[in-house]
């Protein structure tokens, strides 16, 4: 294809160099592969183009089925107008390929302007087919530019032309192949694979192959790929792939299934366009199951290369898996899946499974880092884990991980948590959190960890920005959404915090911590009756004990919201989630400063995680004028 060549047929003008198909100067959107197919057919106008040649030229010999070619032709026919089966422009040659049959003319920068595609090329004026006889290019002065001819014969830029150019710009951003010079990324979610056989259910394949594909695509700077952490929750959900794509806020979804039979694994993947719900392409691969990792890598390589070719982007260096032990990898996937499940039992089970993974492979750095991270979750959520034991376990796991891989972002995320919410070493926490971000700029957890650090320093606007980035990277994460709501609460943006807590409840309506934070926010606004309503709702979710609900209802009717807080203090020993920091908050809210400081001292001595947020907590605002508060702040190294 020569530079500056433009093709005309009927009312259409095709400008390959600009990626444009125009009809009467109006842009006609076409997906990237369909556009490339149309260009090739028109370049070979009047000649048969075999399906194999189309696959070779358009898909660069990537592993795709012939149905992908048929879909492209269907899309082109649809875009050109009329019945998508109409062969006015493209004729199907059964079992062989396609032929562009409409008269085509060529426009180039030579004085002759328009020439038939089989013209003599000598620069003389030639006869133009009737479909292009009224072209605005005919008879134009040789000195007029190609762009000027496109805008109009009189050189005037009409309002319609300006709108057309604006539409083209938008189309180029959102619809053309996004291996873009303007720096934007292709956003894609690789969903867990589905087993064709109902009796097969193996996370090694469902999450393992997805993980390998994520690593493959993430190697290209042109892709923004949702992490395994972000997509693993879909492995037990029968959710529509397009709906999953909308939840993940991506442009594309890769939805795959697999089948194992006769010593082979067969994977079929569909690339789905989230905006229009269409299947853009299908990729199939079949590999011999000599061993799991070899098959996994082969599948990911073939399908990944097909996707890279489809988007016309360059691959990069693929991140290493972290272990060559199949059993350790299976346990790692299982443990990470459990870590995303809410509930105290899930945290304990996740740690147990991850510790089995490092027993199988002691050199598995990512598994060690995950152990440290999950222990941190347990320490913060008052799970059935001894806090001092959790600290030593976290540090052991972090040290092992960093000794094996000193550039592992996940290990620094876990270390950031230790420095922040156990050691109260804020200077070290800042250094470590920034290192985690430097090594993992696309890590949702790294942004979340740094956002938490910023909260403790009172930098709420900056913290909010970090949490928004974290949510962009992992849009369905319960923990990220809830901690973002906490940031809004700490920033005293109570109305926004309340709305965010309610969104979090949509993700998990049974999570009791969300209710507690929402109740605290409503109370800070003076909305005690509404706080009580949500408190009763939380009791129903927690245990549904009618006697407990009636007792608190009676207390509220008699003594109001302060009476409810005092009743909670009285029964706090029976509440598994109650800790010294939380009890101190209740005392502060009923005006008992002495008891509030007594429990804050206990929380400080026992290294409770929430003490790092002492200055941010609104429930302790009433203590700020007390010298004991200043002394505690000094010992916490806040200043």
C-alpha cells in the first residue's frame, strides 16, 4: 500500500493510512481486524483472497479459527449498509475465500487525481467508474492537498466536516487498534477458565492459565490487565462475561473454557468487546499434557501471542511464575482465593494453605509474601490470631520473601503494613510503601497501602487519590472499597462516606465491620436515630437474636443512643470483634475520658493496628484538649 493512497467505491472513501472509512465524508466505525480485512480485499479488488491469506496477513498467522474471518466480513457488510449477507461489495467464494467485486478507484497525490485500481498510472486523466463519477476530487487543481480535497472542493471547512473530524478523533481513540502513540492503554480482564466437563474443577487450570495469560499480556506496556486478585472471585460465579467486564471497568474481556481428554488440554478463548457485547475474535489451542506448567505456558503463549497480534502491540518480558512446583502453585492459588473471602475462618484457612505451599517449595517468594499479607489482615480484623504471634510470623515471612526476591512488590506491601500498624514507625512505613509502589505501579494493594499511610499523616486528599487508583485497578475489591469509605470518614466527608459504605454493602451485605463504620459516621453527623436503625440491622445480620435486638431496643427507648453505647461497653467482653481501641471509642463518645485513655493505653501497649489512625479518628476529637492525648501522640511518633 503506497503512502497517501485513497480508495473510492460507491459512496465510500477508504483512507488506510489514517484508518478511516468515510461515507459522504461521515466516518464509519469498523473494528481493527475488520478494517484491515477491508483494506486487503480492496487492494486485491476483483481477485480472490483466500481465508488462509487473510489469516496470514491480518492476524499475522496467530492461532484463530476461520470463523473469525467470516465475522469480519459480516461486520464489513453491515457497516457498508443493507443486509449483512448482501454481496454487493464482497462476494463469498464458498470454501475458499472472498472477493471485492464493486468498482474501485484510487486517489493519490498525482495530478490525475482519481484513477481506476487497474489504471495505467501515466498521470493522464482517465475514465472514472460511475460509482465515483461525482467524486469531489475530479478536476481539482494539482496543487491542492489531499487533506484539502477531503474537506471539500472549495477548501472551506464546514461545520459538518469539523464534526466529522471530531468523531474520527473519538473513534481513533476508542475503536481503532489501541497500540497507541498517544499513550493510552488497552484495558482487559482475563476471566478464570470454565471447565467444559462438569466433573472437572481444578484451580490450576481455571486460575492458573488465567494467571499465565495475565502475566503474558501484562508484559506489554500497551495493556492494562486486571490482576489475578481482581478476577479470581469470578471462578465460582456464573456471571455473564460482559457484566464482569463492566464491573471491572475494562474495554475487553477474555472468556475461556477448557477441556481435558486423551492426555491433551483444549482451550477456547473469546475476546469480547464490553462496549457492544460482540465477540471480536476467537482463539483455540490444543496442547499435550506432558506436565501442567508446560501445557499452561504453551496455552498462554499461543493465545497471548494471538491477542498481541490482534491488537498489533509488542510483547515484553514475561514475569516469572515464582515456582516450578505444581503442588506449591496449586496451594498458592487456593490460599489467595481464600484470602479474598470474608470471614474470620477464611483468613485462618488461607494462612494454613499458604504455609503448606511454602512447605512444599520453601523458595516460593510470592507465597511467603502472601502469608505475611494475610497475617496482617488477621491482625487488623481481630481474627482468631494472636497479635504478637502474627507479628513474628509476618516478619519471618517478609524476610524470607525478600531474601528470595528483593524486588517483590508484594513483600514490601506486607512490610508497609507491619511498619505502619504494628511498629508505628511512620518514617520507615513511608519508605517501604513507596518502594512497593515503585516495584508494583499496577498493584491495587500497593496503592491501598500507601493510601493508608497517607491517612495516618492527615494527608486525606492524597490518600483519596491513592484509593481511587486502587479501585480502578481492582474495581470489585471489597477491602479496597471499604477502606476508601474509611478515608472519606477520616476526611470528615461524611455524606460521601455514608454513600460509599452503602455501596460496600452491595458487595457484601453480611460484613459486620462495614455496619460499625457506617454507624460511627452517622453518629458523627448527629444522626443518632438513623445510627440506631443501622445498628439493629447489623444485629440481625450478625446473629438474628431476637432477645438481643429487643434488649437494645428497650435501652434506646429509655436512654437514647448514649444508653446503647453504654450497653455495648457492658457486653463488649462477649463480642469477638471488640478490642481496646474500639472500646476506647465508645467511652470517648459517652464522655468518659478516663476510661477512654485507659483503653487507649491498652491498645498502644498491645500494638493494636487501628492505633495508627488515632489522630484521624473523629470519635477521639473530644480528647484533643487533654494533656494525656498529647503524650500519647508523642509516644506514637506522630510528630
